[in-house]
C-alpha cells in the first residue's frame, strides 16, 4: 500500500503524477530567491507540475570554515515567508539542530532531515513533535533498507507525515553512485519517495575546499530515477551555476528548467501508465 500525503491541493504519492521540490541550494539574497521562485512557478504552471519551493537558510556541513553558509535562521525564514506569500507556494527547508524545529515550522510546510544527520535521534524527535511534514534525506552511508529504522523513530514519536529522499551513496572517495535497486526497497515502506537528482551528482571533496559535481549528467540521472515510479524530483537550479555560492557544479542552469521538466513529466506519465508486474 502506497501512502498519499496531502499538502494543500498537492497529492504526494509514488502512484500519483510527479511533484517537484525545486528551488535553490542555499539562500544567497532575497532578490535571487525571488527570481528563482518566479521561474519555477512559471514553468511548473505551464507544465501542470505541482511544485514546492526548496531552499536552505543555513548549510552547516560545508567543507571549509570559509565557505558561504547562508543568511541564517531569522533572515532565511523571512525570505521563505515572502516567497510563500508572494507565490502562494508551500516551502521546504532543512534544519540542523533540535532548537530550530519549532521556529522553522512557523514558516515551512515541510522540514527536512539532512542526510548527514539522519541518525541523530534528538533531531528526529524534535522534528516529529512539530507535526509538520518531514522529508528524510537518505544518508550517503546508509543502505536503503536501513531507512526503515529512521521511519520507525518518527512513527514512534507520533509523526507519519513522512517522505524519503534518495541522494546517492558513497562509492569510495569523492564519488557518489545511485543504486536503482534501492528505489523499490525504499518504496516498499509505503511512503512517498523523492529523488534529489542534483545532490546525487556531487563529487564530495572533489575540489580543494568544496564538492565538485557533474551537472552535465543531470538529465540522464533524473530519467533513471523517474523510471522507477516515484513521487517526484528534488531539484536545485541557479541562473549562473558557476557563480553559485554552494554546489554550483551540481545545479541545473535555470534557463534549462522548462525543457528539462518537459522530458521528465512525459516519462513519468508513461511509467505510471504501465501495470505493475510481480516477479517474486
């Protein structure tokens, strides 16, 4: 049985048309955030894709102490609140500390458990108690089946408004791979599954003081994920990826958003029109 989560008029399920959690990696400025949000809104409206705006107010796990982290909780939530009101769109943001949970949910409709922190029980408990919808990033160091333990923590804390999000697995040093066999394993838990295609393109530590990336492969990887019949994509874009303050090598060029999503929506429709076959 595949669960269906309702967020306003957006239905999120592995059996429903794809949704998009899209935006930018980290908030750089209010002006840029509004530009990115406007583009996502226009494209998703044209294509009929349900959309949730995603951005981080802080990136606490940067490679270098000198790396840009974001505007911080207070200023970041102000920017997210303006986007939410101006574009009438749900917003998603990640938190890193239990104390941030309550404040974040005053604005965010979905709060995200970061991959590196996904086993932190105190953080899980604080997030669960908000009652908000939760997006759980799969840690790069955990197997798909181990995500069941994290889901169980949330359930025991009284929150089953949960989504899982694939973002690649460590493969030796400075590399991530995406195991397509992991998608049906995580879908077997019954919760909606998103695919973070841009973070899955990372080469962690691939540069002297930051992660490298392979955005030239974003379409191929996204098609592979959508072919598995999942709830949707998690995607970050930037008008000038080479000048992005975080994860530019993985970001989709903003001007290519429409042709990119056109292909993914068409593939999602084909995949979900097919009957399910049982080979067990």
